[in-house]
């Protein structure tokens, strides 16, 4: 199977957000090979009217208030509800609450729970027929149909952020009628591993409607070459529906957004939420969000659950699909060329202390395998996990040995390169992670590495530093794919992500063919793995044992070569104050990928 089918050629979600600061749409145009004036003439002007929602305007007086995470704050049209618009940062309120899912993976029972999908059938060749419920409606009162999900899936694929690896968006996704959706994999992927196939479509979140985004599908169909395709992608990026123009498919709609707060009320067109009698208010932080809105006095409530029972101290998976990680750049030749140097840097940092200070109560990632720490044990053989080096505890002796192996020398407490020069590491960090990075920089300086460490405002850092890979090492959320609950999704993202992809042309820390000690034995003979072949084999594995074998191989490769060091899972899943609400802590419904939104839909919620 052609390796290029797995390459992600367009911008990732994180890259879209990163470019939203100083560079904006002009930078996006450059990244797509266009210029400021290269908008497609295939797209007509697309002005939207304010969406009229039939809601209770006295909600503040008549409804109780639930306070989820305060990380979505649309105001003054600065928060634009297009998942491909760089300025859009959905947070949980924007994504989980305002958009509905085809199905939801329930970690308690290990199955997908139907949501907008009534049911589905999967043929032997993986052709999938999905039957859409007729009960769900958009916030303007129009029906949600199979055409909406076709638009959602095809648009994501055209933008390189969907299931384009396995499905041709021109032919393989189509609405057979208003309530029947068909997905057909390409012939060479008709033997895809069953769970991986479902993970590509089952938890599709309906963020775009056919009414508002269907014209882009038509433009992609009409595009005659790759230049026109890129031009349409740029048009998609530039589409800017504001919070009061967007159609919402989920249980909540935004009805007020100003410089201090944004309010959501139950969607009157949602078959479950329409009967709720509470609303959500999102406040503006006084620091990072406050800096965008100007000085504000109102601060959101603390969403942390009080009196949490011991059984819920840790989630079963890292629901957010993110982890906090050290990310290595390619500017420094020693970091780029030698895994021993990357390992040495990691060993020289007291990662356990970083977690204790910056994220108390969070588990430390012991493996750094490229697979989400929350379920790595399900996909890597136990004896191999036990044999993996644990980079978390500080071990400066081992760090020194590794540097000396590649020719570094220490002179009066300072590490010199094999050429005898002072070794200076460029370590810029966004201010979200100032505490974490300061500890790391101090550890490396104490170890004898000259540090050029500085902190930038986060938007500036993402737009100028991170977007240009202008660092030797940095720290950031490592945006994994935990919501797909499959090691392929994690590892494919780890090796191919265009921001951080390990052997993309842009980053290129790891080759496609690599040599590592034999699996499970750090001191064993060197063996060769082809990363693309292992990914292909994992994607088409026909048994759990075969899947485990290939997943284990790639996890071992990642751990040995350490192209990036995961520090801890970044999981935030406590959103309701148990002291004030009748919240059933005995159910596992809230321990799902959709956190409190799924709990509300399964159980409702009432103030005590």
C-alpha cells in the first residue's frame, strides 16, 4: 500500500490555532502555497444572517446554572464558529456542548453508544450504512440529516483532517437519502482492522451543516487541479460565522456573548436537552483570555468537583486526547541526529518534580511510547513495557554517559559539543507553561547546559516561534488521538503530524527505516523497523495478537529514539460541583470521551 496515503499534507488543528495570532489568514495562505489575493473564484460571497432561536429569554431568573470549564469565551466576533478558522478555539463548551455526535464511545462498557445515529450495518468489505435519527434538529429548527454528516465527513477529509487515509471523499461518503449515510473504504483498505475502521467515523462530531458549508463541498468537486483544491481550502479557512450566526447541533446554543461572559441555554431543537432547566455561563479569565478582552472583573467559578470519591481519583483514559510533552526541534544538529542526546536532555530533567509542582495529583508518564498513557497497557506487551527505560526520574549520571557516548565533554561543569563549543539550547516557551518550563530550564542549567530560555505570550509564541519550528526544544500539549481509542491513531499522529511529524520533510528527526535494540531488550542486538510498514500492518491487523505485536514494535521504537518526551497526560474531566448538584457519582456515564456533556444527555442534572 502506498506510504503517501498516510501523509497529512494540510494543516493540523493545532497549526490552525497557532497561526491565528500575529500571522492570521495571510500566513495560512502562504502555508497553502497561495498569497493574500488568491481566494477561490469558485466560492460566492457567503454572508450569514443571525440565527433566530426560540429560547426562554428569562433564563437567568428561571433556570439554574451549571458551570463547566471556562475555556470558551466568544465575544465581539473574535470567537468564530468554524472548526477550520484559526481564531476558533472551541474548548469543551464550544465543541462538546454545542455539537452533537454520530455515536459516543462509552469507556465503561467499551462500546459506541448511538446518538444521532439510530443504528448502523457494516458489510464484509467494510461498506457501512448508517441510519440517522429523525429526532434531532439544528438550532434554527431545520432537521439534521445524512446530508449534514456527509458534508461534515467529506469536508474534514478534503482538509486533511478526517478519514482521507482510508476513504476517497469524492466517492466514498454519500447520503443515500435524507436519513441514510453510506461510507465505503477504498479497495485496498477493505480489510482494515474492524475497531480502527469504526474509530474513523463512529464518533464524528457534527460541527458544520450542509446549509452553511455545503458550498465548499461543491467547490472541491469542481476543482480541476491541486492548486484549485488549495484555493478552496483557503476559502474554508477564511469563512467566519460568528457565535450568533452558527447553526448548533448539540444540546446547547449560545444566546449571549459579550466581553465578560458567554451564556448557553438548552437547544430547543434537541430531543433531550429541550426539557432541561439550567444554563451554562462561561467567564473570561483575568489572565490569558482577559488579555484578549481587556480588563474584566467577572471571573468564572471553580469547576473542580468537591468531595470526589476515591474511586474517581483518576480517569480510565486521558479523555482530552492530550499530554504535556517536551518537543524537540531540528535546528540543533546533535538533537536532530542523536537519540542519545534527546534521551540525555530528558534524563537531566526531574520530570517527577515538574509534575508534582505544576500538576499535582497527575500521573507521570513512565514510558513515552507515542500511545496515550491512559491505555498504553492495553496495546503494548507487558514484558516490553517493563523493559522500557523510564525517563521520568532525574538521572544525571545516565545523562552524562549518553552525552559522552556521542563525543560531548564537560569542562568546569559546562558541556561542550564534540567540536569543543559551548552547547547552547534555544528553549522558548509559551506562557501557559512558564512554571513547568522554568523547572526544566533550571535542571538543564544545573546539569551544565547553557540555556537560552525565555517565555513569550502564548499567541505570539504559537504564531511566530512554534509555527516556524524556531526552537531546539520546547514544551506544549502533545495533541494525541485518545478519542479514537486505538494505538494506530496515536502512533500515526505521532509520526505524521505536520507540526511535529517525526519523518515529515519539515521536521525529520526520525527516518522511515530505523535501527533500535531488539524489542524488549535495551542491550540487545540492533534490529531494523520500517515505520510505514508497521503502521500499515497495525491498520490491517486481523487479530488482537497481531495488533499488539505491531503496536508494541512502534511503541518500543518511540521509546528508544525518543523523538519527543511525554511528561504527563493532560486530562481535565471534573466539571460539575458535586456539593451543589444532584450528581450521580456511582454511574460511569461521565467517564466517557464526552465528559459532562455525555453525562447530561444520559442522566440529566438537577440542582439540589
